[in-house]
C-alpha cells in the first residue's frame, strides 16, 4: 500500500539524479530526475538508449553512487528523490522522464502523487503516444513536456496517437518538443504544426536542433541552425509560440 492506501506496483527505473533541466521551456530549472526504464520507440538520435531496456539495478547519483534493485517501490523511489533534493537542493521540482514513463502508468501515477505529497512540482516528459496512459497519471502531473516524433526519426507515423494525446493533455500546462535534424521533411513538420494547431494554436512548440549535429565539429551545425530557423518561421504562421532551444545540458556538459 502507498501513503494513500492504494495498491501501488513497483516501477522499473534506470537512474535518479539532480541536475538542471536541459530541454524545453523549463531549461535551466533545478530538478530531481527520475528516469524510468523501457521504451518501445526507436528514435534514430535517441540519447538515452541505456534507458530503453529494463535492468537489474537503478543507479542513484547522490553524494555517493548507489544502486537500488528493480523494481523499485513508490515509497523507496520518492524517498530517494527527496534525499537527492536534500543533498543538492534547494530543489522543489521533479521530472519523471525515460525511457517512456507512461509504459508504467500505474507506477508513475502513484509516484507522482507521492512526490507531490513531499512538496515537489511534478513534470512529465513523454513521447506523447499513449493518451490512455496519460489519463491514468494526469491528475498528479503539473507540467507536461510532450514530444512529437516525426516519421523520419522513428520509421513510422504516430499522428493519430499524438492527436489523441494532445486532446487528453490540452487542459494541463503543456508544451511540445520536436527534434529537428537534416532529415526532417517539410511535409511531416507541417503535419506536426497542424496537429498541434487543430487542438490549440497557443500550445507552445519548442524546436530542438539535434545535438549530434549541432555539437559536432563538422560543418553541419550552421546548416542545421538555418534549417531550424526556417522551420520556426513556418510554424509561427500557425502557432503563437514557437521557440528554438537546444539541449542545454549538452552545452553545459552535465547529466
Ligand atoms: S522515445 Fe525517448 S527513450 Fe524512446 S527511443 Fe525515442 S528518444 Fe529514446
């Protein structure tokens, strides 16, 4: 039983740590990160491939590096998050990220509730393809950072899934991220913009230039930055708020 008296399943976690949010509208905010293990998508530029599969241990990067056996109970995960906040705080915000958190929606729902009871404001970072999973956790989430995964990145289209997710999350504080690389096509980008605008043209869109190219020593970075700015101008014709924000943790060389 958790603190609310509900039966809460254990969750498969990859790592816990305290750092600065690196992506999206909250870039730079100090947060405790809880990274779930497991994700069924195959993004070509995935930078957390280690979290795509379930492992025996969850690593906690506290004052000492420790390991917790998986699956981790909700009270144990929330306690570890609170310990990190005490060691590296003040910090009052927790980000549940992945992997894909909504693949374990029952666990994430209980964890988010427990984090809130401990005073955290809870952010959810998700690939945005599981509206039903989101409905299960929505009541305990303060901020939703949703990805739109383009077909050029994943090898298949998720438009109907993204549409359903946006409809489910539209009442929350929500922003959408799209990773842009040199394989991003105009038609799929326009589809992403229309998919957002059809739900609410005031939902903020963050364009994230792909870090592998952006921070490479080759000549691709300039072309990518120009490409992203062109797409920003295109998106601003349909959406009120479109920003270009790179992965700040990569710039700062932190986790
Ligand atoms: S959704 Fe996230 S964790 Fe899953 S493959 Fe894509 S980038 Fe990696």
